C-alpha cells in the first residue's frame, strides 16, 4: 500500500468525546479530512450545534450526541446510545477531561477529588470497556486516549493533584489495555499534550493575562501549541500507518518537558 494511502480513513467511523471545541474539534476535523465519518460528543448543546454546522459546512459527515461524561451514569448511557444507533465504531478518541479547580490537597473536598477522577479517568474506562470491547470481535480498532504531560510532571502552579493523578492513570490504563487487546487487532495509544491555546486555557489567560507569556517562556519553542497541531498525530494513530504501535504515549509539548 502506498505510504499516503496508509493514512486514509475512508470507510471508518470515529467517535470523539469532548469533540465540540478545542483539541477535540481539531482532532475531529483532521479525522474527517482523512475520510472518517464522525460522531462528536459534548456536554453543551450549543457548542455541539455550532461544531456540527461548522464541520458539515466543510463537507464532512458528522453526527452529534450530548452527554456529560463527568457523570459515570451519563458515560454508560452514551455507550448504549452509540452502540445501538451508530455501530460499528472503528476509532474511539477519549478526549474529554479537565480540572478547573486549583485547591491545595490539604483543603480538597472528597467530592471535588472524585469529580475530577470521574471526568478524566472513569469515563475513559467505561467508554473503552464498552465501545472498545465491541471492536474485539471485528478484529480491528483504534483507541486514542488523551492524557497530558502532567501525567509525568506535576505542574508548579497546580494544586489538588487530582488532575495529574487521573491523567497518569489514563496513561497506565492505556498500556494495560493495549497489552490485553493487542492480539485482537485493537491498538490503544495515548497522546500527552503540553500547553495548547484551547478554550479552557484562554479562560485562565483572561483571568491572569501574564499567564500566557509565563508559560511560553518555559517552552523551548517559545510558544503555546495551536490546537490544529494535534491533527496529524491523531490521524496517524487512527490509521493503518500506526499498525505496529500500541501501548505508547506520545508527547506533543513544544519541548516543554526538556527544561
């Protein structure tokens, strides 16, 4: 097969959680440009509507499903819906996540800890179990989990540590499931992004404008990532081009972890 043909996703169906904004939307766009049919998942109906209209205007096939994956019961409901209404799903991108709290560990309430663990980790387990599990009998599948460089490095300005803990668990969950499912033709890999100018980070910057330059100064490339810069990597991991890669965590951070 010619090398560029190995990146084609024509005939594949991809689900991207947190797919209506930021990195999720750019990953969805990249998969669609490679030929995949999309199902984007998000918690906000208006964001989903805008993303769906935008992607369809670009000529892509896309459906949207609303679900708040911070709630395990919603993750279960989402899987039922996807497996019932949109089979088969060939590519699963477990992208949704976040932290949006900055409470020191000694002051962190159990319910806040659990909320971040569920948002970043529990829903990855549930979606992988159900949607990824359905790939096994077909003998082909791609699961791409989005962790963070904070899976390996505790951010200096972060507090509470539930975010780093959950993202590190996503990275090890990736490796463990990859080992279990390699013989079934299902690869499981992980992307660890560094600082990107997503909607969430724009909110932090609006609250403290100097934050943008402070972070850029800690990155060898001297800048934050543009969400579009994740697209090529997710297409690679979703395609035949990555057929011999599983259980890997790929860092995309402008060199931040080098310093």
